[in-house]
């Protein structure tokens, strides 16, 4: 802890620079540093023999590790005094020493250089040349309380997190080049306590120093010869951090607008714009010019629109499909135009305002090969024109 306090003091010597608070902003960060792992004590289950129940040998093996490393990344949101973040972390420590604390069942151990056997190890320090790795991959959700760090000053934080961690006892050997007595992993609940300091160095970048106590309360694995083991994983990390926040300062308010000019007197409303309805399309049965029930409903609506919108002229264009000869289809399309004109005249449309045209099979609505009976090509198109122009005596307000 004295070393940790000294490191915190050194962190306060970072050069000052103009920076803004990162409140109400997302941020991302990376971190890395040393990882000190506490000794692991393994409980080992001694299998039962006959009617004898299995027996758990508590604290049967003590495992000591070298100082390793920790690294990770974070993404979070700063609400102000409180931050919430998601963290991915990785830790790795080499195995240093294996001590047999209790009389345990036989496990794979080295009995000579590069020679192994399944045997009951002797009590005491089995070897100083143990080998293997403790590896941890964790996914944590953290909550942190900030203090300080405003306007480029040094800030601090304290908090914690919870999540899941995968702890791997990677090729644990009591002697290097010997057989592994444990090469298994377990995934379970993990929690951590966090504290540290940070210093903004630009509007978006800050550096810091973070301490982490990390704990996986239960790690259950098996020896390579099938004996159940249980232990805990606990470590202390001291890491340098680098974070980038996406904070953007508020823009200066725009200057007040100039005083509005006196409002002009309201203009009278403009007359309604001319409306040209349609065009309308009516379709015919094959080789027919009779008005169908569906066509009569459309023609009734067209006659109503003629009267309501004050149109002055209507063009009736007849068409045919490609079945039959071109000459016959031209006469058929003319008959269809004439049928529509007669129907519209019966509905009150002046005969003098209607003009008929015949195009036969020259303007197909749906392109087809010759001789194809296509219903959409057997039609008359009704087009209105000559709507009266609105009259206005001067400037007006559009409606």
C-alpha cells in the first residue's frame, strides 16, 4: 500500500493544461500495468473407496505466482459525479512455486527431470521451478464516483463492479517440463473494487493511474487425473490509463436578432387555383366497345369533375391491344372513343367540348408481342384541359 500511495503522489505531477470537464459525454479507454496475484489454496476431493464417501482435503496445495500483467479496455458514459462503464480485462501471471500443505491424493507430478508419474507428492515446497500460467478474461459492469477533475485539474474516483470471469489454470506443473497436474478452467461470478486518479491533458484526452482489487470467489476445476478442486482467484493491479472522451463544449449563444420590422398589412386571400382533374382511364372487354359497369362508374365521376371544375374541353383517346390487324384495331379504338363520348354527353357534358382520337395499337400501355390480348391496352384515356384561370385584382395571400 505504501508503494501505491507513492504512485498516486507521482501521478499528481502531470503537467497542467487547459481542459474541460467531460460531464454528459461518452468515453473510451485503455489500461495496462502490473498484476499481483494472491496465493491460491486448492481444496482437493479425495475419492471414496467402497462405501467410504469422498473427503475434501482443505487447503491441500498452495500455489504462488510471479508478478504478471493486466490489460483491458472500457467504454462508458459520464453523468457528472457518477460514471457507468463496461470493461473487458485480461490478466496473466506465471506460476512460481507449488507447496503441498496437506496429505492429498496422488496427482501427476515430476519425479525426475522431464519424467513424471501419478504419485502422492511429499509435503512442503515441492519445487521452486514450477511452471504454468493463471489467465483471467473478465467482462465487468462498473459504477464509479468522480471528484475533482474540473477545468483541467486532477480528479479522483472510487467505485466497483461485478460481472463474469473465466479463470484458467494453464498447464500447472510442479516442475518445468514435467506433467501438468491441472490444466482446466472455470467461468463464474466476479467482483472488483476500483480507485484512482486522472488528469485531463486536452479537451478530450486524459491520463490516469488505477488500482484494482479483483476477486472470483469460487473457481472449480479438475486435476488432469480427474480430481475435483476448488480455490479462489484474488489479485491487485496497478495500471496506467488513457481515455478519450467525446465531450463537446456548448456553443456560445448567437447574438440577439435585430428588432423585427413592422408587420405589413394583411393581404386578401388569393382565389383558388385552377384544378385540372384526371386523366381518367376506362377499360373494355376484348373486341368490345360497350361501356362496362366499372367503366360507367369512372365516367360518372369524370362528368362530375367536368361540371365542378369548370373545364372547357375534353380529349377522348381510344386504344386497342395487339390482337387483330392494325387497321381493325384503329377502327375498334375509334368506336370505343365514340362510346365514351356518347356516355359523357348523356351525363350533361356538351358534345362540342369533347374531341375523340383513335390510336389503335400504336400507343400500348403495356408493351406486348403482336397478337397478345392485354386488358390494360384496351382503353380510352379521358384528358381535361382549359380550366378557367383564377382572377385577382392585386397581391394576395395564398390559400
